[in-house]
C-alpha cells in the first residue's frame, strides 16, 4: 500500500500514541493535533488521505471541525471518534459529513479495519475517475452533475453539496428510475451497512431536495417510491 497521509485530531495523548503506532504499521505519515482549532488549520492545509477526528475536543468540537471542512469543500474522509454512545451523536457525525465513526472504547483491530475500508473506497473512486474512463456528465433538465469533478449545477450555477450529498445524488442520478431502499443507500453511499440509521438517509434526501428542487413539496428530481425508498426521475 502506498504511503498515506493521516491527521489525528485527539486530545488524549495515550490514544494518539496508540493510533500512531498502528497507522505507522499501515505505512502512514502522521500529523497530530490536540485541539479543534489546530486540527482544522492542519486539515485545511492538506492534502490528506484521512482525518481521524475526536468528537470532544478543546476549542471547537469535532462536529464543528467536520462541518467547517465540508463547508470549505474539503472532501478528505473523516473517521470520527466519540466517547458518547447516544444515537444522536453518531447521526450528527454522519450528517455533518463524517465517513465513519467509532465509539470509545474501541479495539485496535476494528480501528485498523475501518481505516483500511476507507482507503479501499478512496482507491476505488480514484480508479473509477482516472483518465482511462470517459468523462461523465449527467444532465437532467436544469440539473447537471459532473461525476469526475464532483460538481453539481442548477442553471449553470454551482450547488454546494457535502461529499455524502454528492455521493447520494450521483448514485440516484446514475440510475434513473431505479428505486433504492434506505438500507441499500446506506450500504452504497456510506461504504457499509449502518443498520438502524436509515433516518440519516431521510435527512440527506431532505437537504438535497432543499438545494436542487424548484418545489420541495412536489419534487422534480428525487422522487419517493412509497413503501420502498427513493428514486431519480426517469422521465426527465
């Protein structure tokens, strides 16, 4: 595996040391920060292959760091660490743009497995987006979706989407008319099945609709398949 650049934002030095040891074993170059503000500054400087981000941090917390990164269109994968086990914290992390999360205390093997899974997904995306494949731009009415540039526009004006919002939209738009249930969307967009968090899909769909639909009450692009899930309008 080629060397990967990883930023660990965590205020517990014992956890930082533990994660650093095992990330080194995965041939990773590691930078660290012990507060949210420093972590955000380092993350914005990039480029990075992964950000391991604690939820509870001095200064700004991990959720706010993640939110600001996504607002700046930083698409680096985020693995969020949290000492909280409440469902709302996990959901908030995912909805702020985190790619995965681990609840403390966690096992080293599970951490390594999650990191490897994130790297694999990134490599697959890169392989799909390389020059050997024709550039793919999807156009439906006033909506245009450039898959390679990860850019969505309405009437030629860019629509600001989080990485997961873009992944969700590109999944549906690439398969117009095909209905996906929430569990399948979680599996395809988040990389593996987040069983029990199907309402996260609903939240992302609602935000997507608020950004691309002319009339949220009567959607043009993302339609509901009652009793199943969602589909992209095949009649555009």
